[in-house]
């Protein structure tokens, strides 16, 4: 262990600042094999600790909980080490390949279900020799993409119980999220094959429908935007189940003074589910929303609630849709049903009218852009123009001169 620590210290001190690309890639490959070997030994040690009940020494019932608490590993990484350690103990060919650095620990963990007690029992009942499966899996793990290895393992497990009952897909579905202090959320989900296919098909349909010129979002950003757009479409359709007696909707509460103030006003408003949002964001939401005036007393008790007014009533929105047909931001053709109706001159801060002349269709992405410095304008001929925060116009398909 002292030699290993010394070698790592020497490697870190050496650095790799001025090395050429091919040499850096050789270094990368060597480091990856070394990481695989280290992770293999870590998984083996984790298994030995598990068998010995070593976690109890620190008051932990399992090695997974010890790894989460003492090594500060995420639950998934801790469970992966435990699974891999068990697999290495029972699959010697996989273990040899992993010890040589040819197989990453993620691949070992992917193979681990093969040696779970229930699957071993099913293999024995059918006369399947797991010792013969071991080298086949090792070959796939060492030479094929990780996704292909997972498919091979899934196929093997499915063949162990070809006539068994079809599993209930809802039993394997999971969705969980955590709300951060700024109101943003992060989470994870698990879907069965059919549920996942439905999600991919729906997100991909929106993702591929429109990518305006100059769109430099990453694929993951575009997928997230597409998921939000799916929610927008479902909320706008009005066909979702009622929530506490009302149609589900985005609710934001903000003092009138903050709503009228053109400043950003961070943390001035709150949403129905408790997230803090800025006054600027609330103005963005109110652009194509409904507004209700509520008078609050000194003890924060509502004293009077006025009638809710839809800023753009259905007949006016329909007229805007017929005129604009899609998002009017330069280079975007997002369809009208993805769009909000935007006040060209803000209705609250600048007294802009809710009228056909003072409105334009904008998709969520470009509605946000317009509320953060960009500007759209419609000329007397009915042509839309888009301007950057610096005042320059975004022109699509400008003519250019070829120089000979």
C-alpha cells in the first residue's frame, strides 16, 4: 500500500502539461487500466469486509451503508461496489479479466445479476453451467460496448425464465426529485422498456421538430427543454386530472409593487409548490397568464380577492395564432401550440395593451430570451424583426458576396 501511495504521488507530481496528443492518449489508456485494477481490488476488499461483517466495527449494518457514510459515495456507487465484489467471488474468468485491467468495475456490476441466488437456482434447474457462461460474458465485457453487455445479460436472464409471468411494468418505475434552495429541481427516474420507449418517442418528437438557426444547446439541454414543453402542452390542453378542485396550472404569488418594478427582483415571488422566483420570472409567467388581485392585511391574511382576468382571452389568442402561425423569433418555427402570447410592450411595467397589435407568439426558450434583453418588433408590412441586446438585428439567410 505504501508503494502504491508513493507511485500515485510521483505520478501526480510529474504532470502532463506539454505532452503531445498521442502520448497523452497512451497515458490515458494506462491510467484507465490501472483504475480498473484498483477498482477490482477495492470490490474484492468490499466483499471480504461484507463477509466478515466489518461494517459493524463502525456501527454500520452493511458495507453499502459504510461506503455511503465513511467514503461519502453516492448510493448507486456504493451498491455497485458491493454487487461487483459478490460477482468477482463467483465468476473467476470475469475476475481475472478485471484484475488485468481489461474490464471496468461497471461491467462487473452489470454482470452481477447472473450470480444472484435466484438466478443461480434457476440456472441449476435448467442444467445451465454458469462456469461456461462466465468466459462468454468476460469476452463481451472486455471487447464490446457497455450497452451491449447489458443486453447480453438481460437476454441470458430472460432465457432462464422464458415461460414465467410477464412482470408488471409499473412495479419497476420510479421517479424522485429534490427541490433546491433556488427552486430548481434535480432527480432521477427508472422506467421499464415500454415506458422508456414512450418517453423517448415523445421527447424526440419535440426535440426533432424544430431547431432554429444558431441553436447551440447541447443534446441534454434540448432534451430537458423538450420535457418541459411536453408539460406545457399537457397543461395547455386542459385535459389533466383536477388538482384540489382546480385544473393544474402554474401559480405564482408576487407583491404588486415588485411586479410593476422593472428590476429583476430576485426572490420576490413564490410558486404554488413553494419555489422562490424573481419578479422578472413572474412577469414572464404573467405575460400569457391570468391575474388575480388579492389584498393582504397586516397579518398576511387575505382581505379581498378580485376577479381573475385572463390577459389574453381565447378569442384574442386565436387571432394571434392565425396571424403568426409559429414563434416569431428569428430562425424559429416552433408551432403555435408550443407558444405563449407575449406583450411587445409590457402590460404591467410599461402599460402595454392586451391587443393584437401589441402581441406576438414566442416559444418558451425565446420568450425567456425576450425577457432578458432581446426584442421582437413587427413592421408596418407585417414582417417580424428580432434584435439582440446590443441593438443589432438577427438576420436569417443574409446574402453574401463570393470573392474570386
